[in-house]
């Protein structure tokens, strides 16, 4: 076969595979949204689940997911940003640096259930945090930290070397060069990766079953004392997140309308993750245009 025919066949195969993947994804999303959108209402998003009668909602679980997301990112972002800056700007090439990168790669490929078991043994039992939002946040930090480190390291590696050298040649210190010259350029990629990592946290279930727990106390949304066991702002209380709730309500089947609640909760979860992804792309493009002065 001549080169043009081979190129045409390869193009057709690649387009067909890409179209098949898009159709499978669209079918999956369409199926979930078709089953769940009809069950979503304001009362469904704000009320507590029922185990005796129909009509339960996902209000506490949705709040727990958002609160856990905030706690996790408060821990993950400083650690991941600092480690990524160190790996890209301060660490000298050698066996130690290569070993650290290998450890990061291995951690990023760990199954979430393994991270959950590690969190159960260390954070829940050894450190005595019990089943709590804080233990779940630390476990998800272990799960998400390698991604954050790699994103930061790659974002700084993408900064043109000439800009860094020009800044150092003008007499700026290394830290001033990082914060004033390199960070604004790397920030769009870092923020995009951070939002995508946050979407992973929101949809995680396996690790939280062993750390945050599969039940929640009845929350009092008028009690904003973070030390109260019934306060929604208490990070040391057990908390059932939305993803865990979907698994639990399907496995137990105690609610009469368990299938409808699971379908609605799945649709809410999918919509939230999609918003995270679209928001990351939009914010990344906005920051890129701002820092590069492009229209």
C-alpha cells in the first residue's frame, strides 16, 4: 500500500475509535441524567434522607461532600504546591530526586481502597481521630497529593527558561523569581489541575468508607459551634458523603424510594463533577489570557 492509503486508513481508524469513546461517554452521561434529573428538586437537595417513608433527600450528604472538599484542599494545596516548587526549582538531579519522583508516581497509582485501609489503620485507629471528616480529608490528601505535586512541577517546568534566567540576571533572588516571575505564568495550569483534583475528591467513595464513615449524626444547621457534635462545621464528626450515600442506599435498600434517591444523587454528583471540569477549563483559559495578554 502506498503512503496516502495507509494515512487514510489510520485516520479513519483513529476517528472511529475517538467517536466510539465519545458515544460511550455520552450514552453513560445521558443514561444517568435521564434517570436522575426528574428526581432533583430543592427539597431533594436540602432535606435529610428518610429510612422509613419515601421522599428523602441528600442535604446533609451534599453539605458533607462540600465541607470535606474544602478541608482536603486546605491541606493538599499548600503541601502539593510546596513539594512541586521544591522538586522543580530546588531539588538537585540525582538518585534522591529520582527516588522521590518514583514514590510520587507509585502513590498516584494506588487504588483508593488501599488508601482507605491505610487511613483506617493510621489516622482512624493509630492517631485516634476516629471516623471523621478530618481523617477522611487526610486520607484524600494522601490520595491527591501526588497529582498536585506533578501538576505543580510540570507547570513550573513549562515556564520559559529565558524568563527565569533574565530575572536572576537582574539580581532578583531565587524565591523572588519564583513568586514574581514564574508563578504568574504557571498559575493557570496549577489552578486548572487543582480544580480537576477537587473534582476527584468530590466523587471519591472507597477511601471515605474506611475513614469518614458511612453514617452521620443528625446535624443542627443552627449550631455553628465547631466543637459541638451536632454542628455541621465540626471536622471531627463522622460524615457520610454523597458518593458513599449512593453506594449505601443501593446496598441497604432501607428507604422505599432507594432507587429514585440513588438516581437523583448520581445525577447531582455527575453534574457537580462536570461543573468542576468545565470551570477548570474556563478559569484556565481566562488566567492564560490575563497573564499572556492574549485575546
